[in-house]
């Protein structure tokens, strides 16, 4: 399985969207500063979508990053689930 995931940074209330075969290992990497985009902050895994193929997960991530309307909808949904 491959996953599209959303991380939430509590300090600044910011989100990060990505995809990975193992989002839990990826979370540890993000928190260890192994990604330039997320370095220096503590992240929490708050959302997952599972896909059988890496291709579908990668395409979904790209759509969510490119399409502002879909991204906004997803982030609002995630934010409400954290309240």
C-alpha cells in the first residue's frame, strides 16, 4: 500500500502534504529534520488515504498540491477533525 498523508505542525498551525509507502517511518524522518521543507518543526500525522499503487498515490498527491480548491477543502476537513 501507498499513502497520501497530511502532517500538522502544532507550533505554527501549518500543514504538509506528501505520499509514502510507510507514512509512520516518513513521520519520523520529517521530525528528525531529514526533509528541507519540514526541518526544524515537530509534526503529527493527522490524515491518510490508502492506495494499492504508488502511481495512484503520487497522482493524488500531485492533484491535491496543484488544485487549490481541493487542497483547501481537504485542509479545512482535517482542521475541523482536530478541534
